[in-house]
C-alpha cells in the first residue's frame, strides 16, 4: 500500500487506472487471504478503492492480532509462512484457502472475527473503540457498506466522535 500527499492511498489502483481509465477491471494480482471477497469481479475505480479499503481493514486486524496471521486460529498449528506461501501445494492446504474464501463470502463473518480479536485483547493504551469503528468501516462483505474513501478512515482515526455503523 502506498501513502502519498493528502491521504491518497492505493495499491490495486496503481497502474490499472493509468492504463485503462474508467474501464472495469479485475485485480491484476491478488493474495487469497488479504483480498476483498469480490476480487475476481470486474470493478470500476470506486470498486477497486473499496477493495483496497477491505484489505486495509485486514491489515488492521493483523496488527490487532499482534502481527500474527489472524486466520491462524482457524487452521490449527500450521506455521505462519505455510498459510501464505504453500496453500496451493496440497489438497489439505487448498481446503483451508477455500475455507477462508467461503467465510469471506458469508456475510460479515470476517468482521465479527476481527471485532472478537479486539474483545480478546488485554487492556492497553490502544483506542479499541476507534479500531472497532475502522474495522466496521472496512471489513464488510458488501463493498457498498464499506467506507468509500481512505479519507473516511483517516477521519475515524483522528476524530473522537466517529459515526458507528451497525453490525
């Protein structure tokens, strides 16, 4: 992900929009665990942005998991690198990729798991309420239910009274 002037953020948008303008495109490359559920559907610029917003929410979830893979608890004792790099190498591991993809398509299950991670964190100086609001604005299965810009997310982090989205 790249951050530039005035909170312009992007990753999947880079190159695609420059090459194709407003045409609908699928993501040029993707990773099963960190992509939005709609990754294979052709998207316009707004859709690509909302896909990036979902991925940002997953990155926040990983940070709130103390850097460990937040999907790890669903996969038993596999080493973290196996989850990312070796899933396609065996049918057993492919089933785990399929499982992650299926829960991403199952309503806001990922959001609920991410919020549960916050509830299980020990007390700290982190603002868990703001973090929950960011997760609620990013990790939604329906792209139209997500924040439409990174500016909205920055406003949540910077404000004291962000609007809470219902679960």
